[in-house]
């Protein structure tokens, strides 16, 4: 299940605390930039249990997460906010602000065949009905 963490730090480039908390080797790092505000990214979960850490050091983005039990919306809007996702968490990122940067750290390398695109429940109505948690 997703876990939202606020971790203030004097040195934003020092991510050593993530590896201590996460206890996963980081296999991949990528950034989403210049995403139009009306666009969605993600829309999948992973067969192999690929865990992720999402961080939006610039701008704002909403992350819609479905677990088998519940739906959540998290808002990343500050440089000290991080969202830890399990591989079973179906996620979709949307409502990107202008000039936002979303950094993603993953526990597995990229493997398109491991993606499960099907959400647990219908998404279109759920996004409007779910209370934003953060």
C-alpha cells in the first residue's frame, strides 16, 4: 500500500535516507517533465512487484492510486514530500502543474512485459469521487 512521507532535509540531493528506509536497490531513475496539465501518465502496476518512490521537487502533481481494497489521491507539491508505492499499487499521475518535474526511482529495470494496465476498478468516475489525502 502507498505510503506518503514528508522528509525535510538540509541537502535535497542527499537521497541516502531513501535507501535506508526502502531497503531496495535502485535499478532505474527517470523524470517526467513538460507534461501537459490535462495528460495522464502511468496507468499500470507491475507483475514483478516493482516498487517506486515518486518525488516532485518542482511544481505539483496528483497521483491516483488503487489497491485491491481502496482508492487514494495523493498530491505531491513540496520538495520534502515522497510517495512510496508497492508493485501491486495501480497508479496514474495527472494534474501536472506547469514546469513540474516528477522524479521516479524504481526497484526494477524497465520491462514493458511486466506492466498490468488493467486497474482494480473503473477509474474515470473514481478519480472524481476519491477524497484527496494530501
